[in-house]
C-alpha cells in the first residue's frame, strides 16, 4: 500500500487528504475454486467455546426476542457477529460468536490493551532501522522513517488512525521486540478470558494460526474503552503526523533548529469519518481491519441516550463496498431498537479470576446476566484524556465524535474541534492491509 507523503503545511496536508480521499477502496482479493467460480463459504464448527454462555457456543444466530421485539436485520452476511450492551455486558444477539477466524487489524485492540500502560505518551523514541524490519508485504503504513524521532502519542495515532504496521513494529521494538510482544499479548488475552485468540503477529497481519473471534474482539474493545487514552485515539478522525525534517535554507542563521514537517492522516474507520458510508450517530470508534484471509472486520462502539452498544462483524460474504460498515450500522440500529425487548443470550465475561469462573461455568441458554455492571467510559474529550488505566466512566460527547474530532498535533500541543463534520465529499481509500 502507498504511504502518505509528508506535506510542508497543515493547509496543503489537508488538501492532500481530501484529494486522496476521493479514491474508492477496492475489496481484497479472494481465492477461487478450480473452475474459477468463487469457493463456497466455509461452515462454522458444530461445537465452539461456551465462554459467556452455552448459547454462544452454538452455530448460527442466537437471539431471544420477547413479544414485540424488532426482527433482526435482513441480509446480514458476516461469518460471525455479536451485539452486546457495553455497560452490563449482556450479549443481545450473536451469530457464530466463538468462530475462530483471522482478525486482521482488529487485533490491534489487544495490542493497545497490552502496551498502552507501558509508555508515557510524551516519551520520544528515535527509530532505528531494526525497528522497521520484518513488516509484512502490502501492510498499511503511517509513514514512519528511520533515524527520526516520534512521541509515543504520535505512534498511537499511527496505530489507530492509519492502522500503521510500522507504528506497531516500533512500539513492539520499544517493548523488547516482536516475540516478547506476542507473548505479552497472548498472556493478556488469557487475562481477559479471550480464549479463542491465538497471537502470531502483533499487527494482525495474516499469519498461519493467527485467529480470534467476534466474542474476543468485543472483549478487547470493552477492556480498552475503560482507558481514556484508548478512547481518545480510537475516536480521533483526522490528525497531523510528523514527517521529514526540513533542511535549513541557504543563508539561514547558524544554530537555527531544523523544522519538522507534518502531514494529515485520516482514520480508516468509515463509520467515524463518514467516508463512503454515512457517519453513524453516536459512534466512538473502535477498530477496523482488512486482509485477504480475514476479509473485512470491524468492532464499533456507539451510544444513544443511556444505552451503549458494542458490535463486532467479521468477514461479510457480500463483497459490496463497505459491507462490513453497513452490516455494523444495521446491527447498531437493531440493538438500540431492541432495548428492553430481548433477553440476553450470553454475557461478556469479566477479566481475571471472576470471569474465568464464569467461563468454566457458562450460564444456561437465555439466562440473564446477574454479574456486576461494568461501565465503559467512552468520553472522547481530549482535555480529560490521560494515560491512566481506569480514568473515569466518562460521558459521551456523541455529536462531536460523530462529526469526527480533528486533532491537531504539533510541538506538544493539540486541540479538538467538535462543531463541524468532515466535508461530505471526503472519501478515503482503505489502506489497512493487516
């Protein structure tokens, strides 16, 4: 995938972003059968994990409507999907919730859950050539250059907005390398009782044996959203990213410090930016992904009134443009409409020993979640964001998040604009290769 080139000013960078955004993304290539016809869709396992409830281990769609409940949307084609109440953890409906599938860049949520607490956002790291070694062919890149310096805040913007595998590799190097980071992520998945997940590469790039599930990805999102810094990054629509260092002009005074260029980056989450599909009202992130093996994957969080929902969709069979976002929006609409009119078919288990106990003793089908309420703070307000692990059960600024927060980063200062949405004409080509 091409890397965004640095631009000498904010104005030209913004113009570059809009121009490039007019391009429409192509769907990833998919294998065909011997005759050239598309291969038949694979079938889910007959038996899957029952973590979170016995019904979640069954193949097919699981929903327990009461009289008058709205019907599930027609035309859903995701191999796996899940709708959950982010506050109570109740799973309102699911389809092959524990099917172990390639996750693509949605695995970066687990990467962030694992590494965000380890480095202060103002720490600066100078990139070594070895930091960028081993990035998979066709990976999405934010445009990090060796021998240049970036703050941890910059790197996380690259991870969340551009799904930059180069940013992931640099943060992994800071953590002691890819192998250690994979081990740490695997251990953290177990702590979260995400037992479907097998980590091979920290960036979600297609690797043999690397799998997760709609259930586990939803656990990762729910855990991350309890952190203010995670919420800030995943709800940021557009930001400035450090580029090259300008060489002093001829005749410049001696001792003048070189100036850093910046260029615009835009979040590849289309429900957040409104690029190609309408921005979803109340959306606050979380993470999208796309690879050949995974197809398109997405986990999102949104709020309407007092209800917060998490939706995960993995690998829609329909290969129409932006199908994963369309199906996510349909499931959000259903979840908000179904409030109070469906019984839960399972629950998102808590981290640690308490959740492990629930995982070993799943509740019966249709059982109501009686566990403690787990509030997901989803504030995207930069002024309140910090790097603390549980920095408040904040409130939504949904209108601002839906409009697409514009974060201006430079010289250690950033501000958030919330009044005006991104231009309706903005279209952004997905560059998420894992």
